[in-house]
């Protein structure tokens, strides 16, 4: 078991969260970086391509935000965050 009282524990947690945030940021930006090749490959115009990234992202966050918050209240924030990091 991890000792939360160890002096280096907060830094380890911060480093893990920073790494996951960096991957999350890159994951969200990759669609914009590769926009032209994706549009060319799938023969999409700008409006169609915009529908790929915008609404699904917003719907996912708005629909799943409340259930995950309730889950965090019931089982604990640390477990929900750890599971999200693993997934």
C-alpha cells in the first residue's frame, strides 16, 4: 500500500496528474492538428468536420459530469480519479 504520509507522495500524485493532463490535452488537439488530412481522406467539408469534435465532446462532458460527481461522492474522489487515470 502507498504511504500517503511520505514526503514525496504529493509530488508523485502531482506528476501523475500532470502526465495524464498532457496526454488529455494532446488527445484533444490532435483532431485540429490533423484536420486537413482527415478532411481530405473522408471527403468532409468544414461544417461536417466541425461536427466530429465539437458536439460529441460537449455532450460527453455534460451528460457524464453529474453521474461521475455522484459516484465520487459515494465511493470517494481518490478512487474515481484513479480509475479515470487508468482508463
